[in-house]
C-alpha cells in the first residue's frame, strides 16, 4: 500500500488529505472518499475507524481519500456544524475522481458519525457517488435523509452498544427506506469502535466490492 499527502481547494479554502492505494494495480480502480467524525470531539482523518477503513480498502484494490474537514488540522476555514461541510466532500470526490488509475464511474462515499450525517443530509452528494457506507449514523439523519429517494445502494454498520441504535426507532428508520440499506450490527461495539475496528472494516469492504464491481 502507498500513501500520498495531498491537498485540494474548494471556494478559496485549502483542505489536507491522504490518498491510500495498492502498490500495484491493473487497469482502473474503484475509489472511496471517507468522511471523519465530529471535529469538536477530536474527530479527524486519522481517527481509528477512518484509518482502519482506509487501509482495509486499499489492501483490497481500492483508492481511498481521507481528509480533514474545515478547521481541522491544516485544513482552512471554520467548523459550521455540517452546514457547509458538503463543499469539501464534493471537492474530495472531484479530486479522487481525477486521481490517476481511478475509474470515475466507480466512486463510493463513506461517513462515520458526524461524517455520515454530512453524507446523509446533503442531497448534492447523493448525485456524485455510486454507493454509500454509513458508520454509526444518527437516528435523526437516517429519518430525514433524502438518500431515500435515490436508487444507489447504501449500507449501515452500527454497534449494538451505540446509544442511537438502542433507540426503538432506529431499525424502523432503516426499514422506511424504499430500498432498505444493507446493515450489520456488531455485538459489543459502541459508537467509538475501540477494539472492534477489525470487525467493522470487512463488511464495509465487502459492501463496496459488490456495489462498485
């Protein structure tokens, strides 16, 4: 696996990221942008879940881009509680789409916690990726998302000790999708996934391998 520090610009702001990819590849590769958890609670592109997913996907032939949202690390701008963060996600998708060796027709988008909320809450993003993986999404975002109106496949993975999942409405929110997303519930895992990262990555990789084949 190779990693490259990169930067991309969106609306006069510069964002930092890291591209991970296989050492060798034949032909064009599928690719996934990964969105990190809440910046105000320490979330960044080097979060345990984001790193595990990035490396696992790269080992299976994907190119991944993880990046810092505005105001995090060396990314410019200020945190806006998800109001404008869709802009850097769109920029990240455009950047990865143009990366050498990437098949622009096979582009996925993954979000963890706050990152999944950005993905779910912004319809522009739903038109710019082919498949969506949502890690520990909130009940509110699942209930309100317009992703329900799209035909692209979606996948949700959550720990059974996550407080959001323990709400009686959580499964109902998933079942309300016209095309209910695939789902995996990991026993013992909470919202932060510490100690359960190796159980999180394989189902997400398998989902993207099928959805972006």
